[in-house]
C-alpha cells in the first residue's frame, strides 16, 4: 500500500509541467514594468510620469503616497547632446613661431633687418619719379630688398648696352648701397618673345648680358666687385601675363637684390654667419 502511494506521488510530481509559467509570468510582468518606467522618464509629459510613479508605488508597497516622488527633469527625446566649444586663438602657432624666431635671432641680424628697411625707404625717396611712372618698384623682405627696374629705363629693345638715361638711375642706386657690405645680385629677365641673333641666340644670353652690363656700371661707380653677381633668368620667371603687350613690358626687367649678410652665399664665413644668427658651432 505504501509502495502504491509513493508511486502515485512520483507520477503526480512528474505530471506537473506548467509550474514554469508562474516564474515566466512574474518575469514578463517585471520586464513590462521596466519598459513602462523607461518610456515614462523619456517622455516630456511630467504629469503622466508623476501619475505612473504614484501607481507603481501603490502597487508595490500597498500604501498610497500622498507626496509624489521627486525625480530629476526628464531627458527630452531627440535633444542634441551638450558640446564644449573650443576657445579659438588668433593663429596660435604663428604667434609661437614668431616668438621663437625673435628669440633665436641675434641683435646683429635684427639690426641689419632694420637697416634693410631703411635702404628700401631711401630707394623710394631717390627714385620717386621713376616709382610714380611704374618704371621702378621697391619690394621689401625681412632678409633682402628687391629693386625692380623696367628694361625700358635701361636698354633699347633687343639690346644689352645701357642707354644714356640709365646712367643717372644707376648712379643714384650706387650712392645708396656703395658703403654697405651686403652682397648684391643683379637679375636679368625677358618676356617670352624668342630672339635669335648672332650675339643673343636666346633670351638666356640677352638676360645674362643685361645683368652683366648693370654689374659693370656699378663697378665703375665704386661698388666692390666681390659684392656683385650677374644672373640671367630668361623668360622663365614672369611677373605678368605674356599674352598681352602690357604684361610683356613688365616682364622685361632687371632686378637688384640686396641680400642680408646672414643669408647670402658669399656675404660671410660660416663662423661669422653663426654668430650673426646667434647659433652655436663646434670648433674644429
């Protein structure tokens, strides 16, 4: 009899297959409540949220709370995230770089820079009539001064011999730069119109010959030859459009470039240049 009872209880326990539904129902209920709460706190309707909070509080505690639960402001759906705007500085890298350059340069090169600016002003003063007529341009740089002279002021068309009106101009320039130690580069330029004569097979020869003629005139005006160099660039460095007559006139030019001592090839020795730039060098 006892054996039959144990056998009956065993089969009763094995036949109860639906007990998991209780736990599953509890889990689904809690999960539903979680999503309802998440939806409520993401909604902009604060009144509905407070009502839901009261209902959930009553359901879980069995008591009615007269005071609503204090919560933080709900997060609006679709609101843009808060971003921190960077502080924009005016060219911070440029400012730092300029400061480093100023600290690196010696007093000598800063003094020479001021001197070059003074020379540029003297050029503009003594050559004022030619500047006004667009025959001469003065271009400034921290480490050189460029005096650009139109070829019409110095030469006849297709020739490399200085005209009579060129001598007074070159004399005034010589008076400004004669007592200076700086290297002077004389650069000849032409337009892109081809030339092919016995004397000048191409614009290379014409531009070089014109630069050399200006160098010789400077030497006759008392400028030391070791300070001078003649360079011919031909038509390959135009400053205007060669497709127009006005542009070609501008491209036919001779430039005087007064170089800083520290940046010219033959202006100083390496030791003098290092001292000029405030650099340390190893003694050999």
